C-alpha cells in the first residue's frame, strides 16, 4: 500500500498535469507573437489575456534602440507618437511606462510592461511606422529590442546637447541587472532613476552602464579592471564632442559597481585626467572598499568567482585589502579627498543569500538563518583606514539589495537619497568645472587681495520647516524669480521681521529652483552678500569684490574676466567702487544667455563710506546696481533686504520696494519650535507662555527669540518669572535695543 507522502505526490502531479493541459488547450492567440514586416499590416492581440491575479505581476522592462529611416536631425519622434504606434502594432499591449531619449544617431527607449510575456521576447528586430506632427507625417523606424541593457543606456536626457548639464552615470552591482536593480519592489514598472529623479532634476542626463556579469561560466581573465575598461570606453563614446565632453559628472555605484567606478577613474592616463576635471561627486551604496570575505562574496554572487576577480575582491582573515583594493584606496585619497564630494550609504540589515534552483534559475533564500550582513558600515565608508567621505549615511531598514530599491517617490529612504543627490548636484553646478589650476589661481588671487570666501553666515540658521511659504508663493516674488522681465526687488522691514533668515532661505531656494529650470542655455549663477556677517570694518567696495570673486568661481565668467584682471591683486584690493563696478558690469554682460540672481542682505548695515564727490560710496553702489539690473531685467535679478528709513536705499529702490510682514502662521510655528527647546517649562507653563506669545499684538521673531532665551535662564520659571520677562522686553525693538541681542549669535539671527 502506498504511503501518504507518495499518494500526495501522485495527486499533486496529476493536478499539475491537468492544469498544464488545460492551459495549453485553451492557449489564446496572444501567446504567439507575430513580428511580420509592416507591409503585411499584421496586428498582434492579447485581449483574452487572463487577469493579473491569475498570472501574477511579472513586470519587465525592455530597451528599444530605434533607428529612423531619414536622418536623425530631421526626425520628429516623440514619446507619445511611439506609444501610439506600439499600441496600434501590438493591440492590447499593457505598457505602463515608457521613456524616450535622443542619442547621436538613434533613439533609446525603455518600455515597462505589466507582464513578463511580451512582443519583444524573441529580441527580433522589426519595422514600425509612426504618425508625427511634422514632416514627413509618417516616419519609418527600425526597432531593436533587448532586455539585457548591456553597455550604456540613456534613461533620461534633459540636458540635451548643453554643456551646463550634469551626467549622472550609474553602475550596478556585479551580476545585477542595470535596470532591475533600481526597480520598486511594490511596482516593478517603476524605476527611481528613470521615473522619479527627472522630476526634480530636469537638466540631468541619466546613464546606466550594464556589463556582462552572469552568475556562472565566468572567465578567469575577467576582473574589476576589465569591467572598468569597458566603462571608460562607454563614457568616452557617450561624451564625445563639445560641449558634452566638458559636462560635469556625478557617479553612482552600487556595491562592486562602486569599485569599478573607482578603478575607471584611477588609471592615471589622459582619459583619467579628463574624468578628474569633470567629476564632481560620487554616491556609493554599500561599496566594499576594503573587500569581501569568501562567504560574503559567494552570498552576493551565488558562487565563488575564480581567477582575477576573486584575487581583486577577497580579503583574508587579517581583514586587510590587497592588490587592487589597496591601490584604489591610495589613488582615491590622492585624487579626490580635496575637490570631490562623496556620500557613502550603508545597509543596516542582513541580506538573504542567493541560491540556485534545479532549473538553473536563482532566488534569494527564504530562511532567515541563510542571511548575512554583506557590507557593514566600516567597509562601506572607510577609505585608507579612515573616513574621508563628506558624509556617511545609514539607510534604515535596508539590506544590500534594497539599499537601492525604493517603493515610491514618498519613500523615506528615497527622500534621504534625493536630498544628498541635490546637495552634490547643486555644488557641482556652482563649481562649474574650474580646473585644479584655475581654482588654485583664483584662491591665490583671493588670498592676496584679502577677499574672504563667501559663505552663508553660520549664525543665521535655516528657517523653521513650513515657514516662509507665503513669501515664496507670493505673486511679486514668483514674477521676480521666473518672469520674462523683472525689476529689482527691495524687501524692507523693521528689526526682528526675519529678513536675514529670509535672505538665507532665498539663496538655497533659488539654487533648488534653478535645478528644475531648463530655460537658460548658459545656465544660472547665484551670488550674494550678507552685510551683517562682515563686522564693522568692511566698506561698500568689499561687496563688489566679493561678488566679482563669486562670479569668477563659475567657469563661464572665469573665462571672460578683463584681460588685465589678474595683473595685480593689490590693485584689486585697493580699487574704488567705480573701478570695481566696471569689472563687475563687464563680466556680467559678457554672457548674455545666463540668468544671474544677486541677493544682498542687510544693506542698511553697510557703512556709507567716503564722500569725495558729495555722494557716498554706498549711495554710488546702490545707484549703479539698481541701474544695471533694471536695464538688464530680462536676465538679471537683484534682491536687497534692509530696514526702512535709509535715505539712499529708499531714493534708488523705493519704486521696487515690498514690505515684509510677519505672517501669523510662521510666527506660531516659530513659537512652538522655540518652546520645544525649553525643557525647563512644564506643560502648564508651556501652554501659558505659548498663549501669551501668540496673543501678543505686534510680536516679531526677534521678540519671541529674546523672550524664550531669557526664560531659558531659569531652572523652572514660575508664573512670576514669566510675567517679569514679558514686561521687561519691549515688543517693539529698534536700534536703541542692546546690539548684542541683535547681532551674530543673538536672537535676530535665530531661525524663523
């Protein structure tokens, strides 16, 4: 008599056989994809496809290389036209996402389908006719599909042929799919590189590099260096010709892909020097900088690699890197520790190991005991024995695989990564490709001329979250920021209204906003000066000296400075407002296709300077700035903040003035934030103080900051203490109030 397991196995086999027979018997016509030439007008359909719950969501993305029959420069192929043509050709095809980018001699498209089975499964090349809005109306194209994504794939290109864009070059892990590695686990048709990033950075070109690294059958001669050679070759091809060849590069590497990037940059030959000039940042995700043990490497790849690859990557019991990894440590520190921004992300959870099924496919182990921490924090962030990266970031609840997989645009892990990418790209744009020699020349000149490096004042904090939105959304500000033409803007307000915090926020806001704009072919420059951060010994001419140095830090303006500019740093240091303004105006007008934003904060705190001609230096500076920016209002934007009742400022800027009001909503958020910093207040006292501050008519940010600072001096303030502080500090604070309460480190510079 058969045992129970045998009977169960037999019954299961019969059920599977019957199910298979039924599926084959009722197999609908869409399972046989037809790729006949267009002339036959063949249409493929799969209207009878079973619902998703039956088949499961087997999402897959295909790459299509598209060659138009006419020359590419006469081609008018659009994403919408391609989508319509594909849907007409393959009736019922379930295309969820499609991207299309133009390359020098062809187009590159990615097509994400909801189901694994598709008309592209056979990789057969086919012809397609596309309806266009231009001439010719019908465009004939040849389409070559594949799903391996080897070599370079353009996922997005908002930079086009412009030189001021940024190339984000992505290299996945060894034996990982170039597209699939970055897909959402919730929706396999979404990829954050293709579908999320372009919304934030429309001037970006996103390239992902795929290299042949299958699990089995690897050749002994394959190595990190051989993969790096292929990457360098692909980069050369896709950055051929000006201005693309001078475009900035930000690298993104996952796991062993990060080592390939580092090797590609560290050759020491001519190509490497070109890369070094262009490279501005490196985002590394779980990169094993110090190597991997045999167990970790086998768990990552599913097998123990042979030959050179193992020699490159494996570390022994002493945990010391050898050969290639040791060399990479040294070259990375030498080349990039000064001018190269890096952010290194590391995982926090164990990763299931890879296991091979009987049919040869691979899967992650489901047994939690078969999980290991593949790349811990130290190997992911330590270079040459010490952390040299600008920043190390822990992505919570991620393992080695999910470190680069985000479910939605609102995924908290993606928001962290997005913020770091934004910082690196913003800094890259500000650097604007100055070479090491140019930067050294500029720094030496600046030091001799005794011009301080411009930085946002540290004592002016960032605003409290969700404040200042009313200003940023106001019509007068958005017209100034985005309008075809806009006159200068003078923001005036009494002490304590938050002018300096606003100015600081505006600099960052304009930087963020400029990343989203593709209107200006020569890009955007942002310069500024915070008078309240300079002490009492600076003069109006120092404002111009700083603005000129900031312009010179951009490659575009560095190259158009007057020919005699570098002759004498002392002359530059001693020059008057008139002489300096000639340099400033000359440099700005030389690049007509570039938008320039200039923010000058607390101009009222700038000394008036000498008055040899009956006009003070400050008055002369204001007059010249107002005239230059008003006459060039199509591409230049000037914003000044100050207190009111300054006669020279009012004389030249009154027609451009806007009163800064204290928004009640912002003030309440500021009060709540300041009270959170007072642990000495109990719940009752906190509520009482909050009600008094909110209800005070005419209250300002400065007044709230001083009141809460005074209350913080008490161990546990009583109602009498609270009343005393509120009575002693006047709501209206002017220049007669002690300056130590208004200056650096004081309440005026607290965040609103």
